[in-house]
């Protein structure tokens, strides 16, 4: 209110200041100059200071937050006698209501903070707008209801879904399905009376007449003393249908669980049968025993109405025969099943062909299936008694060789439990049969290995006995004796091919027919004896259970049964046929075949060894003859050649005394004497080389260090003024012939001294290396060396890599080294860089 009327605060001058102190709202009093004469504590707090600090301040300083607002102008107007009311927002963000009024020639200012009130009002307006927005925008049907649950307001979703307009105070339950409406109304009345929330599922009709399931929530809304209601309707039709489907699926699942439970029960029974048979089978390896135990377990499990047979395929007849039966068969039926017949086109053959279990129910009534008709017409059980049968085949190497057949007298229908039981016992029996087959094969392999070992042992002994004999036929006869001692009665024969005729070379035992023996002794034509020629040409042994008589021996060989012809290979080439003829039919077992083939193979190796021994003996004889010739040659040199040389040397001396020798003739005589001397040296070297290869070795412990010092002392006399630096490492003690070692070291050291003659200082290194089984001694010099590409000539007799003008010598020294080291069991070697010295080495085996 603005104007110059009297101020409502005009009585403040009569109000005690202590009272003003307790005013909750700020209050300022100003004089005529606009300066603060009083400010209560609330004014100090509002201004952010103390009342005392405000005293004396101008209005602009006392109220800095009110600058540029109507508040200051209102104070100025109050000083002029007006009362001014208003509201303003201050710079500090506060909303205030104020009154400026005249006071004692000045003005007063009363301020009230209305910030919270304004915000509450705005919030209320905002909340109401938000509610209206949510109310209309809700995807659900929403109704505002009066305390008696009649309609006050409905959102747009109501009309969109129902197609109905609701009047104020209308009945919203009219759109509920007829079957649900009355029950819902009763519940609404109850909850209205109690003032409690309501939740319900009902069908609500839409504008198209379809009733869909909705979930209703009716919640009380309290306003002062009144209670209203908010009703929301949520479409849950699809959810209800899904729940119905879930219920149906749950029922199906329960049915499946029940079925699976029954199936697991069948499997449990099958596992029990499997365990029972496995325990009953144990480590048994006999097929018949295993089959009877499987039959017992199946009959105990499936009941006494079930009869069982275990059938095995007969290789001779090609038919199926029962080898094990349950107790329910009559004697006549059991005998028929054990003896045959051959079911070549029967159900058994069909099951064997498909190689999987087969079940037939009510065979007498089955006529549409050719397979079933075959089972009826040719059942493995007596047809009048059994109408329900089953089969479990056992497959080995891709072929069904045996099977279990079941027949039920009561015409039962095969259940999952029955199938599971038969499958479990069948698999267990199959594993047991595999184990039995493996055991049988292992036994055969053991027998075969034993036969091979016996043959190898015998031939090893035989080879030792005959190692010095060298007679091939004696060795073959001993082999025949050995083999026939390990086989049934018969004759052993060894043939070799002589052009187009088989010649008997050795025999063990009689053929029991003189005419047959005479024919064999006389020789058998190659073209008439395919049983000998075939294995000889192919290299593959031939075994016959019964002699096929393809050979041209007439009726004289009727008593011969099983035969075996094994080619004898020597150095990979067929030499002859090692044959065995037994009296009577004979199945050749793997161990017997192994015995024969191992024996013949060992015989071939023994003959190869015998041939090698003869070859070595021949070479030894030739070597002995060569040594004798060498000794004769050495004798000839020492006696026959020395005499002419002595004559030449003597006559040269006579010539010098008998004639006047001028310079030219003297030079000729000097050449003759020099050549004679060199020839004598060559003869001495040859004799030395020859002696190194003869004579007995006298092995003793030789200290190489001491021996080396001895050789160095012997060579020192020829050194003269030469400078030689010896670097000798510690050398081992070896087991060897000291004379041969002396020769080796003398030649190596003298060579090192000779070929270092052109050096200002000769450097010779000697050391040894321990290489486990042998010691290796090295001699290295810094002399002339040699060209490595001629290294292979170094140790040959009379081989020289330098001219006589460069270095003297006959080329025999290193040959002597090689021969001496070889007699000691070692080897020599040499390396060099031409012009930069050489390294020679020799090895000595430890222990001699």
C-alpha cells in the first residue's frame, strides 16, 4: 500500500528497544539524512554483519544487496512521508516483502524473507502440472475417484481403450466383463469401507468388444480430512496367456520328467545287469564260459519266460550253430540248435549283415515286412513256441562272428528297459570277448616268440660249434636236425637248383617210401616241381595243410600231409629250398611258421658268416705268403745286393791308387762312391722297414718323457752350433714296445730338426692329450712344412715332398713311423701350412 497515510509503524518510538531486539524480521531505522540510527540483530544477520557495524552507515552502504532495486527508492519515498509496500528479488538471491514507512523525520524499513514461500508455491504449481502431464501421458488407464469410488476424472487412455466417455460421478465398473463385474464391485465396496488398497485381475472390454485381462490397482489418496482414490488399469493379457502356456509346458515337462525317470530306471536296471555280468565274467577268457554267464544274467534280469542262445558262425559250413543255451529248451530243441542247421538266408544272416541289435514283436502277426517274414519262416527258435525274438550281434574286424538270440514265450513287447538290459550285457560281453581274443593273440605271440627264441638259441649254439668247420652242408644238416626235433614226425630236406634240376643236398629222417626216395635222390625236374620253384623264385615261404600234389611225384607221395618250403637266402639271394614234409594233415600254427622262418633266416646268416670266415682265411693265407716273399726279398737285398756294392767300392779305391787321377776323373770316382754309399743306406732302410713288420711285440710300461730325453741326447751330437728351443710338456707312461716307440720318436724328432735347419732358432713342441681310450702324442715344429694337398703321400715308402737338394733322406722314415704305430694299435696323422711348420701326431691305445 502506497500513500502518505499514517504509518502502521508510527508507534515504534513508544516501543522499547528491547522489544525490537526480539523481532524475527530485519528492521532498520534511518534519520533524515538517510543514515542508520538503529538495526536489530535480525538486520545484522540479514546484512552479514553486526547491528553496531551498521549504525551511522548510509542506506546504500547498509543495504548493498538492495542497490538498483525498488527497495532503496521505497526508503526515499518513506522519508517523504509515504508508506510503500512491495516485493523484490535481491542480488543475493533472496525474495523479500518489504514495508518502508516514515519515522521521526526519517524512515523505517521492515523486511520479511519470502523466498521459501515463493518456492513452495512454485513447487506446488509445478507438481500439479507434472501430475496432470503424467496423468494424461500414462500408457495405462488412470482414473481419479471420489471417496465412494465414483469417477471424478479419467485420462485419455480410458476413452482410447474403451471407446466410452465417463461422466462425473459415473460407474467405471460397467466396462468389466459380465463374469467378473459383481465380484469386483463387492471387493471395491469392502476396500472403500476399509480405506485399504485393492489389487485385482479382471477382464475389461475394449472398444472392439474383445475382453482383455487387466491388472487393477486402486490406492487411497488422503487430502486433509477427505479420502479419494487413484485407479490404474494395466493390460496383462499377453502375460496371462504366457502363464497359461507356461502351465501347459510345465505339465508337459512333468510328463517328460516322469518318462525320463522311467528311462533312468531302465538304465539303472541295465547298469545293474552290466555290473552283474562284469563281476561274473571276471578275468575269464574262454568264449563259451563267457557266453553262458551272459545268458544266465539276461535270464535272471528279463525273467524265466525268456530263453537264450549264443550262436557262432561256422567257417566250414557257413552256418550258425548254438554253443551255449539257457535252461528252458527241450533236449531235442537243444540238440538241433547245437548241430545246425545252416541259416544262410535266415534272420541270423540278416542281423549279421546289418551288424546291430534287432527286436521283433508278435512275429506270427507280422506279414508286411520281408525281414519279419524271414524271421518267421527261419527263426532260430522253435516257431510254434516263440513269437517275440531279439538279437545282439558281436562284431570283430567289421564282421559279425557271433550273436545272442532271445525268445519270449509270452509274446511280450520289448520295452526300453529290456532293450537297455540287452544292450548293457551285450556291450559288456563284447568287451569280454575282445579281451579274450586279445588274450588268445597274446598267447599265440608268446608261443611264436618262444619258438623264435628256441630257434635262435639253438642256432647260436650251432653257429658256435661250427664256426671253425666252414662246411656249409654240415651246417645245413645240423639245421635240419634242429628244426625236425621241434616239429611233428616227418622228413626235412634241403634242395639246391642245378641248372634245371633240383638236387637233394641234405636230409633228416626217412620219406617212408623207397620209390619216392629214389626219385628225390636222382634229382627232380624244375618244371615238374612248382612247390619248390615257386618259393625259390618269389622268396615267399609256402605252407600247405595238405600236400596239393601239383608236383610230378605220382601216388608215391599220398602219405605226405602238411608241407612247408622256405627259401634259404644268403646275402639276399636265394641259394636253395629248406623243405619239411609231415606225415598226415597239419595246420601250420604261427609259432611253427615263426620257428621255420627264424631257423632258415639264422641258417642264412650262419652261411654268410661261414663264407666271410673262408674269405678272411684266404686273405690271411695270401698275407702269409706275401710276408714270406718280403722276407725272401729282404734276404736277397742284404746278401745279393751288398756284394756287388762292396766290389764297386773296393775297385774305386784300387783305381785311385793304380792310376793318376786328375780333377775330372776324381769327380767321377767321387760320384761312384757317393752313389754306392746312398745305395747302402737305401738297403739299410728297406731292411729296417721289413723288420718293423716282423718279430714279436714286447709290451712294457714305457715312460715317454724318459724315452724322449734319450732320443734328444742321441740327436744332440748332430746339432753342432744350431739353436733349438724344446717345449716339452708332461708325457704319460704307456703300455707299448719300447723299441718301436724309440723308432717312432727318433724319426719324428730327426725330421723336425732336419726341416727347421733354415730357421735362426728351431722351435719344437712335444705334448700329449688324454682322449679316454687312447693317448695322442704331438710333435710340432716351425720348419718348412709341406703342401697339405700331398698329405696322403707323407707316410708312403720312398715318398718325398721335398727335393734331395733341399733336404737329404730316402723317404722311408715316416713309412717306418706309420708301420710301427700300426703294430702298436694306433694311427698317425699330420697337418701343415706350407712354409709355416708341421704337426705330426700318433695315437696309442691305453693298456696296449
